[in-house]
């Protein structure tokens, strides 16, 4: 029998969840497609205040960009209902010796552009991650401070020294101080002097002790696959542990300043509670940290120099000179293993047939360097994380359930410490604490071809999100496989909003009440549902697909 895959825009989740309604599919469409993409990834996009951003464009780049499509098999990419859904061409799937790498550039008016590196590994069929976009003009975000200043120029240069300060500078509080010498001229990307009578400076300071600030770290994660290390050479994968972070942009008219005729001096006051992973102790005066710069266009970090931390006016400070503008990170970088990190969280309390939505975090020095959302079941609870510095012996793994409850809490605040056994493709096995679970709710869809009593047993696989109707953000319920999911995250009789992602369609259904067991059949028999919004078209498409079995 040929597989028949259905893009159920609203109809699918409505049928499964709300079969006791008189007409669950009223107002929804049912479409049919035979396209198959095995390796998929979702990027959930939100702004720093948890809202869905608008006007954001999506561009795919990087090594394997030509092999990346939307889930309808097309080369058009967009943020739909806060989701970017991507897949790998079936002829370019990852192998045991070769992963798939590409980048997703998210940009929009007023937003700080994010260039997100993505790696899909062998047998990592589904993956979900969240990327946060920062709009500095938005209401304040904890841990993020921006200052915009306009300075007059004389003969295209500074007439007197300029000192820009962002942050309070009080003891224990972060700040950045930028000194521009008198007579400094400003150069464009081609190295030409920019003409103009004024300079506009935008300086954004990020407090690495705040999760909200690290959420907008360049690339969307402290772990990346594009770092030029100390000594140069080929780009490496690895993880950053930042003690300080700043983004500096200068403009003259509509031209962005890239370099200076004279070096400028930058002082970054560092996180006073920063745990230096190299010493496993709080940062001290006289210790060494590294400076890395970031190029948004290439999503590449580059080692700049090592600096000695000094205490200035009671604050630990990184002081350095530079001749170019960009993001600067002060901290530590650890090179990753060439193999992804695999963890197996199969635990005795897991029940057969129930899908568990988990968030898996890799932590170094108290910082979440990588976060992955996963949908697991008993007997199939292996989770693949990106390349991480496992051999360092510094990584801890923290696992949270869909409600944010730490299921590794008895192992310490930072989860389970991984033993430093070198780079390995073997999985790390550990058991999770049993969460407080609700009785399971089962969602099942069936499909029957017109004129046929037989119900098809090959059904679509798609991502399903949910939230309480009064909640702000959707959370992953799990991956619906063959039209079926059973979860302990829903309460029978409660009202939810649902978001389904299949193909290039994202459908939201609001204010729906679930029952303990929910099922429905798409077809033309009495009691079956074919939809009312485009019922004739749906029937025609369903009939055509069934004839190709």
C-alpha cells in the first residue's frame, strides 16, 4: 500500500481532540500530500518579552543550504505563527560520518539580526529549538541595557575625546566604557573614510548572569559550530561561557562604521559571580580570559586576544583595545567533540505508549550552553544534542518536563555531571525523577478512503504544541506519529489552545476542551468527517490519493 500523508490544517487536531463535538471540522480544510521529508527541525521564534515577532524574514545559508526546504518541499521560508519549519532533502540526509549543517538568518525592522547555526545529525529525525529576537526599542528586558548617543564631528573626525558609558558602574553591577581618541576618523567596510557631521553610537550591554540576556546571545545559543580559535586555522565547534557581552554599533548617516583610524579602548565590567570553568571557582583579579568577536553576516566568532582581569574601582574589569566594531564576548571557549552528545533517559516510571515532552540542557559553569526540546517514549528515549565539549569533564545535564520541573534535581542544581571519558558516540544513560503526572489523554486520528470500509493505518507525523487558554507561550506537547499521541501533560475536561505544524502549514485551534480518549475518522461514511470549508475539494483530493494506493 502506498503511503498517504495528510496535511491536516486544523482538521487533524480538531478531529483528534474534539471528537465529541457535533461537527469538529466545521470551518477547517483537509489537504492531502504525498511528499515525504524524514529529517525535520522546528525553530520557535519569539521576542525577548515572549511575544511572537512580526515582520521577520528568513534566509537559509551555510554549507548545506541547497539541501534545506520547507516541509512542503519548497524553497520558500517564513515565520508562521512563530514557527520556522525546515527539512532536509531525502537525497541529502545525514549519515553516520557526515551531518547536515546550515544557518537560519532571522531579521526584521528594529530587531537585532540572529544568524542561527543548525546541525542535524544521523538519526536525529526531529528536533526543536527556540530562538529569541531582541528589539532594543521594546520595553526593557532584564539584563539588557541599551544607550544611543549622537556626537558632533569636525572634518569627519572627533574634535575631542569621546567617552561612552552604559550601565551604572556601581560595585557589583555591570557596565561598559568606550573611549574614542580625539582626531579619530571612521571607516566603512571598504576601509574608506566616511564623511559626515555627526556620529550615532548604539551600545547594548548584556548581563551574562541573566537568562533573559543570554537568550539573545548571537546565534541563539552559547554553543556554535563556527569559531576561529586562538592561533587561527579552520573553524571549530564549541561552547562559550561568557563573563561579559556587549554589542557596539556606530553609524554616520546611513553608513555603518566598521573600523577606526585609531584604536578605541573598551572596558567591560564583568559578572562578579562568574564561575571560571578553568578553575571551578569565582573569577578573581589577575586571572586570564579570552576576547572573541562576532560577525553577524557570517555567524562566525573569532579569537581576538587574551586579557588579564583587573579590579578597577571594586569591579572586575576586562580592558582591551580594538580597531573594529562588532559583538564582543569576554569569557572562556571550549572546543567540542566531533561527535554529538547522546543521552538516554529511559526511566522505570515511564509508561508504554505515552509521549513525554522534555527540555534537555547542557550546563558549564552555571550557564546553559545548549538547550534541546525532545519528544520521547518508553523504550525510545534517546536524545541527540549538538557537538559539545564532553571530554572537558565540565558538562552537567539538566532535564525538565513540559511544566519546567527539574527531573534531575536530586543530582544538584546543575543536574547530572557527565564523567570525562573523552569524546564518544556512546550514549550516557541516566534515570530521571518521576514527575507529578496527570492521567493520560489519548489523541487518535483515523482515515478511511471513499467507498472503502478499511481504515488506513499509515497516517501523518507532525509537531503539536499546546498551552492553557490563559497562558502566553505555547509548549511542545510532542511529535504526533502516525496520527497518534498519548500524553500526561493534559487534563481531561480542561480547555487548551493547540498549534499543529505539518508541511508548510501551521494551524492554531483555540478554546478546545479535551476528553480522556479522543478519536475521529476522516472519510465519507456515516459519522466520518470531510470538512465543510472546502469539503468538495477535500473529497476530490482524498479520492485521488486513495486511488494511488
